[in-house]
C-alpha cells in the first residue's frame, strides 16, 4: 500500500480527490475552494498601504491562509515521506525539445537547470521565476480566480464567467509555451 | 466594513465599488457564526490533504504544465476534467438534498459576474502559468516540497496582486 502511494498518482485518482476539495470546504464551513485570494490576504495583512482593495476584515478570511499553510505542509510530507525519488516521466518529444535548451535534469518537479538561486540572476531565470510569478499574481486577481477558484470551483457550479476565464488561461498558456517560451529558453 | 450578502446582477453602473468587489469570492462573507480561532485548524488539515494530492499527482511540475500546453499528455486534462466532474456532482447532491455544513448552516454559492478581467487577467495568468509552471496552489506546494527558490516566485505573485490592487481603478473591468 505504502509502496503504491509512493509512485506518482494517475489522473483518475488525483483528479477526483482534487474535486472532493469542493464539497469538503463547503461542508467544513461554507467556504468556496480557491487559492489565489490568499495572495490578496497576504497583501491586506502585510502591505495594505491604504489601498482600498486591501481594506477589509481579513480576519474573516483567515481560513484561506490556514488552508495554504496546510498545502505547504502536505507538500513537504509528500516530498519527503511519500516519494519514490524517480525522475519525472515526460513525453519524449518534450524531452527532446528541452534538451536543446540544456534542460536534462528530471530529478525534481521543477527543472533545476532553469529554477535555481544561481539562475535567478540570469535573464532566463529572472523571466521564468520573477516575471512569471508576477503575472500569476496580477492575472489571477484581475481574473478573479485561478485554476482552483475558476476552473474547478467555478465550472463545477456552472459559472459562465469561470468557463470564459479558464479558456483564457489556456489560450494564454498555449501562446506562451509554444510561441514565446522557446525564445526565452534560448537566452 | 460590512459587505453586501447578495449579488445583484441587475446592477448596471459600470465599475462600482460593489460590483468590482463582488468579483472575488472572498469579501462576500458567508458565515455569521463566530468560532474560536483554533477551529481554523480544520482548514489546515484540508490543506495538508490538498498539498499531498498536488505533489503526488505531479500537477505542480513545470514539466507536466509544458506537456499540457503542447498537447503532449492527457494527464493534466484528466486531472482537471475529473476534478470538475466530481465537484459538479458534489454540488448537485448538496443542492438536491440541501445538505448543511457541519455547523448546521445552509450551504451557499456566490455567482462570479462576468467582466473583462476574466479575459485580460485570464490571458496574463496563462502567460505566467506557462512560465513558472505553477498556478497559486502549486506555488505554495513547491515551496513546501523543498524547491525553495519558488519562494521568490511566490513573493513576486504577492507583488503582482498588490500592483493589481494599486491599479485596479484604472484597469478596464
């Protein structure tokens, strides 16, 4: 059993489990599944700066910060106690493409050839980590949600706006991954 | 600051404070019940479960995200698709049987009204998702899993949210 848990979980196990987060949070306390709001709460707690968007009773939303703290803890447990330490298995086509950019290390969930403290000071690493992170924070708040809040919670409750948002997430990702990222990886 | 409890879709004025604020699920306070703060530990436990699933399904991996956006693997589509199916069925069951929360409150869902932000912000988030290989949940999970440099990406995401808050009155909605 433990041996089985250590392998990567297939989509038909992990997908439904992620879906169950929706009723779990509703039943635990009427909370809508969502992560990106936590970034706003961090701003409201630490840097409100008299910006109206960050003036609210964040103490009522503190559950969301407990939730994301749990995510960090759970990820730690999974990485250190439920890992089989095998390289990530990727499509050979992707491996071939990435090898052209010097990405050959699949031992970690993030490519350590690109994401490291040293690469942070290179143009490539800066764009992937800092610019990418900024776009995630800015874009999710502008869109009013992320993959969990819109794509899973929103579509599960048949929100048209969430379907539009999810289509735009995908279009943005397709454009970046196929047409822009190759140039960034050549830097 | 008290928040309106109901959504008024007929509200026509563009970009009113209320309309914009109701775009976020939070700030529409759902519970009037007061609980001691240690009750929040149940969300910590839920988060731990979610964090384990995120890592074991490898949806936090930059490689899996690149495969998804190149249509080279079904994995991510399978994960997100089956999560939506299970979420949808759960919500239908909750509605049909009027299931209440563990504190006896009726379960409420709040509509997210459409606005231009879902298109513009959605595209921008898509760019960021393909670059970092992570959406917000996985950013937290990656830090927990030991990829410590992702703390910088997470800090940058907080900065992005902050800049959005600063500029939001000047952005089209």
